[in-house]
């Protein structure tokens, strides 16, 4: 059973006190500076056990990494790896991976600057383009750094890997 006070105490050790809000008569909750995120009160009633299945479930863990190999203000070359590791119970049964490069450069269209990313060697994602002042990615008032294109390629590949895998999964299987 999860002890709510212990969990709250551990979270306080991770996050600084100024990120907490305590209203009169309300429980503590984390406050995010980004208005797109909504905090929920940690409550043990929101945690539920995973029901036992009639068969041993398959669990797939998907994770990726990206590193910028070289870059400048107008280009970025990143290497990306995404892996899916499958277990049945606690036994490893399979691994799938996709390794590729993402080469991004600046493209100007009228008065707008885009980051065009060419994907080299991936089996699961394709080229894409990002507007440098995208509201969800810009840094304060400024356009985001072109090096973030590699991070976007990794996230895109993680989702594409999950989409590819989910078609072969059975009821009660998990992707983490």
C-alpha cells in the first residue's frame, strides 16, 4: 500500500519548495511554470493495482537517445538510437532497434525560418520540417535552437516504434 505522506515527503526532496503551493484547506501540489501543465494532488486513491492476467503478459520498454555530433547556428547533425526491449514475465524475448542520423539545416520561406531535417538510415520515420518560432518549442520569446531537431527526431522515432509494435501486441500486454 502506498503511504501518501511518505510519497509527498520523497517528492519534496526532489523538487524545490518554491514549486509547491498550499491553499487554505487544500493538500499540497506541485506548481508548474508552464500553464499548459496541470498539477493533480497526490492521493493514494488515484493509484490502483494492475490486475492479474489470465496469461503471462508481454511488456515492451521503448527508449531512445540522441546526441548532437556537430552543429552551428544554421545546422545540426545528430545521431539517434531507439530500442524496444520485450519481456515475457521476467524473461527477455526480443529486442528491436533503429539507429539513424538527423541532419537539420535552416530553410527560409518568405519571412519565416524553418528547420528542415533529413533522416538518414531510419526504417521507421521520415524527413520533417519545424517552424523555428513554434509556440510549443520556442525558448521564451526566442526561436528554439536548431539542435532541438535531433531531440524531436528521437521522440518521433519512439512514438513510431510504439505504433509499429502495438499492432503485434495482445490484450493485456504493456508498452512502457
